C-alpha cells in the first residue's frame, strides 16, 4: 500500500485525445522522477516511431501550450503527497489508505516573508485502487498567508519530532539532526524568528486571533516535544558511555 505518487500531464497534438490530460500515478516506493520519466518515454516512443528524442520533459511552471512544437510530445511530472484537510494520521499505513486527494507545495515571497502555495489534485476513486493511474478531475490552488505558513512549518516539525520519539529502537543520528535544526537552527532563525515575526508585542495585534492561537498551541507542543527529545538524546548518549 505504501507508495510514491506523481501528477503527470501530457501535451502534444500527436497524443490526440490524451493531449492536455492530467493523471495521478501510484508508483512503487522506489520509483523516482527520473525512473518514471524514462518509463513514460519508453511507453510513448512508439507514437513517434521509436524516437525518444522527440519527447521532452517540461519544468513545473506555466506555459503557453499553443506555442509547443506540434511534432513533439511533452510530459510534465510533479511529485505529490496524500492530502488531508485536517492533521495527517500518525500511522504511515493510514496516510495511504482511502485517499483521493493529493497535493504539491511550492514557496513564494509575500511582502518579504516566505509563504506557500498548495496545489491539490483530486481523482474519482480512492486508493488503494486496482489500477495505478487515474485521471485528475479537479485541481485547486490554495495560497497560504505567511502566518498560516508558519503554523504549518511548526506542525510539520512537531510531526517529525514525534516520529523520532516513537522510533524503536531510537535513531540517534536522525534525532540529533532534528534537534540541531529545531533547537539550534544553523541555516535560518527557525521557530525563534517565527515568534518575532508574529508574536512580538508590536506586531501581534495585526494578525487574526484564531491563527495566533493556533500558532501558540503548536509552539507550546513544539517546546514540549523538544524537551522530550533532548532527554531521550541524553539517555542514549549516557548508555553509549557505559563500559
């Protein structure tokens, strides 16, 4: 049941009725963008008399599709994940069961603050499904405000920390890397900067009260989980020092 998922779009007049169609592919967990691209080109090659050079892969951005070469076939592949309106299940099995919505995220800047765009794709039948490919019938774009993006970032971090706390046996390398990025962030200011941007006395009144409350709740949980992770890390280090 565990799988990788991809949204694949096909363009080119030589594809006839498949020109402009979008599909959701459920693939083996070992499948990646490159292997899927190679496999699709091999499937499409007979339509071009076996010439894979006339099959091009498009970047994931907007195009004027009328300007594409009529003699070529174009494919656009995007990695997607199961989408849940509420928090995703903790059990990995449940995240791949009875799902028909998938999403991809991309970042953008809004007033100098990093924000996020979610593109949600929906298929008619729920996975796991006998056929690995379904046509996408609905696409929705959601633009998150900087505050909503901050809430999601902390939620994602909480899920990651909880996963490592529940790992049996503990995975010391992953735990320490996560702690370094959470408690002692080296690349960016992380949760501390989020607090300054949205919870500082001089700015907090400018944000939605409900969203501020959500952020506070997630940050409180984040601090508790970090505390547990630090304790676990200390115990593991002490155990390794025992002769």
